[in-house]
């Protein structure tokens, strides 16, 4: 029986190969990842993440699982908003978590965070463990996103909340063409200048184009079992927030 294939940017690769290639890519850019986020989005990713926190409305004492959490950007924001609580940052790429740990030590927040190397499609946690599950700019890198959503549903407590922040599709064709021109021509060059890595950022741009549009992804959230599933476009749909509840 032949093995299934999936996208890795514009390439078609075996499903079994994708995780290793994603891990290698993010290991290469870990130390420059946060700087590149600012450069690629002209700082707008910060506004998107604040919009995510506004909709999420973290409450004191909540337990967050931040999947593909990398350097902990979402977890730090969540804990700051909640005032108290605990965040578990899970990522496939250990060098990203190492950078995040350094941030936690600098902010004297070591006790509030755990850093775990793991796979979004096979979470190493019991059922009904977390109050909130977030994944930001990560689910398009997962080999089988539906399995990641199914796992999110499993590990959330009843009454738990899912929130996904991801690049998406602009509903206006002309604006999408303008954005594609910027993405394919400027972002890989920024990757070369700032991170010394053009190929990784070429992949990131291509992976955005291969990701399902807002309505398609909404159906995937619902298929995983989430109710009251909704989405909000950010910056005309360059990015999108999807929300769902385990009720």
C-alpha cells in the first residue's frame, strides 16, 4: 500500500517526512524567529495576537496548552492577561523551546510555564486536562490538521476553549494578488537578510497558500466536535482567528 502524500510548501512529500522537515526548518531559524515575525508582518502580528487575547479573555487560574507554541509568545501574553495560571508550551522543535525558556527566565516566570517537545497529532496528555488550547501560525505546518483538532478536543476539559490563529485567504481577488506579490518577492529576501535562510521563508509563504480557506477550516473545527465555532478575519483576511468550545 503506497503511503499518503502532503504539501511541504510547493513540494509534494510523503506524510512521514513532513514533521522532520518542519522540525529542521524551525531549528534553523529559532534564534531569529521573533525578529523575523516583526519584519515579515511589519509588527502587525503583535496586533493580531492582542486581538486573539481580547477574544479569548483569559481568566485567573486557567490552564493553557499552547501547541506549536515555539518561543512562548502566546503563553506569555495569556499569563499576563490572566494574572495567574499555568501555560504548557508544546512544540516539535526543541531549539524554539530553548529560546522560550530563556525568555521565561529573564521575565522570572519559570514556575508558570512548562516546555515540552511533542507532536500536535499525538499529545502526551490525559483527556480533559486543559481549560484553553491555542495554536498560532502552527496548524498549517501539521501533517494532518484534522488530527490536531481532534486531539485539541480530547485534551480540553468540558467547557474548554479552542482558539486558532493562522494566515488565511483574503476574500478580495485583487488584494490577494497584491499580498501574494509581497509574500513571494519580499518575505524570502527578508529571511535571507535577517536569518540567513531564504528557503525556510519561501516554504512559509508557500504553506500559507496551501492552507484551507476560512469556511473550509471552520468545518474542520466543527468536525472535531467543537460547538459555537466562529471565525474573525484580521487585516482583511491575511490572518484569521477560529474559535470553538467543547460543550
